[in-house]
């Protein structure tokens, strides 16, 4: 599958079967995150893979897991952050997004569904997993086999804004 086809086939899954993700597939997904680019190669990611039932329950205190049998807690090490000097914007969240996207695309390539979650309580995750203050829980990546299959790859023609509403050439405009 070429990249654009793969990207079109990737979709958010919010209902997983009880089938665990096989080690070989999990290793493949992890490798995709490992090779993802980060600003100045800082590699701020610290990823906890959670598969034991008791630990999944801990995650569920912070956010629902939709039946996922494998949750990645994707954290950012804040100790060596790359900060843009003009406005103090940290590149770490962008890096985590790129890493997570690589893993979601790799998962879809091998038939594993995913959903990236940012709307969770990081303090619960920090407490339940004894994460130090300088490590910031940034995203959850829920992985597994979709309960109801994958969405239609052609859904983007009706579910996305038209290009002219989001792309501007040479200058910013509100015309859409």
C-alpha cells in the first residue's frame, strides 16, 4: 500500500476486541515510533506499554480504554527540551505527535486499530504509574483489533473540509 492509501485507511477505533496484540506486531509498532524524527534528535519520548489487566484498570481511572488490550502511555522528558527562543514554544508535543502518528500508521499497516487520546487526566496517570515530575504524560495510544472493522478509506471526501478552506497559497486569508 502506498503512503497516501495507508493514511486514508488509518482511522480512529473506539471499540476493540479482547484479542491481544501479538508481540511481533507490537515490536513493529514500537520500532516505527523509535525511528520517528524529533527536533534536533532530542528523542524526548518515554513510552510505557501497558497490557496487564491491573495496569489497564489504572489507565481507565484517567480515561476510558474502549476495550483495548494494549495501551501506550506516551510521555515527554522535559529535562532537555528544545525551546523556540522567539516565543518559548517547546517542540516536545510536536515530537510526541510525530512519534504517535508513525506508530498509528504502522499499526494500521499490519491490521491493528488505534486511537490517540489527549483528553485524559495526566495526574492520575502520573500517580498510578509513579512517574517523576520531569516526565510529562502527553498522550495515550490505545491499540487493538477493531470490534467493528475499519472505516471506509473514501470517507475523507465527505468528512473533511474542502482544501480551499484549510490551504492558502502565499498569504493568509479567511476565504473559505
